[in-house]
C-alpha cells in the first residue's frame, strides 16, 4: 500500500499534476483493504485456536496414558494397605514437599520422634521412601522412592468415583 502511494506521489511530482481518484474507486479499495484485514485477522485467530486445540488434545492424551501397569499399581496398593495413618501422612508430606531432612520433617510434621521414626522405618522397609545421609553435614534426608512416585500420587491423591476414602491434600 505504501509503495503504491509512493509511486503515485512520484508520478504526480514528475508530471506536475494531481490525479484525483474517482469516489467509487476509493470506496472499493477501502472495502477491499478492510475485507483483507478482517480475513487475515480471522485467519490468524482460527490458526491460533487450532494450534491451542491440538496442544490441549495432546496434553489430554499424554495425561490419560499411564506410565505404569496395573500390576505395578496393585503392588504399591498392597504396600500402603497395611500402613497406619501417620505413615500415610508422612508419604503425602514427602510427595508434596520432595526431599526433606529429618529435623525439618520432625518439626513440620509435629510428631514425637519415636512415632515418626517408627513410621519412617515402616515406610523404608516397604521401600516406599528412601533415606540418604549427606556426606558433608551428616544430615539424614528422606524422599519418596521415584519408582513408586506416580503410583503413590494416584492412589493417595485421586478421589475414586463418589468415594473420598482419603482426603486430598494438594
């Protein structure tokens, strides 16, 4: 558009005249310009929505597929079946907060040391959590076993159809 106006201006200056465009041509070119702009805007919006829709469908597909088998889920379910309430609270806490040192765990869970240690021992024996000692400080840190993390999240944080046997803490 700008190039066309520049050429028109150059021609007018070259020949020393003014070219007056008829009103019907001005109106027609304005309508064509507005129609083209509207089409381009709608086309961009349509393409953006299609892209967003495809991304959402891909996310839904990705989230609906499990990264583990039913046998693995049953194994983890059998491991948490016999746990007492305190051990389940510790697992939920570690799932939500990640790696936590022993002192912080005692302070934040507000449990007596012997009760917390019994829960940690029970979880550790079932291999649901792992304990590591930091070499520099000698502090004990606890975290959920990464092999069982997705299954534990599903079992402990999802509500089954119509039942809420375990409260959601997320």
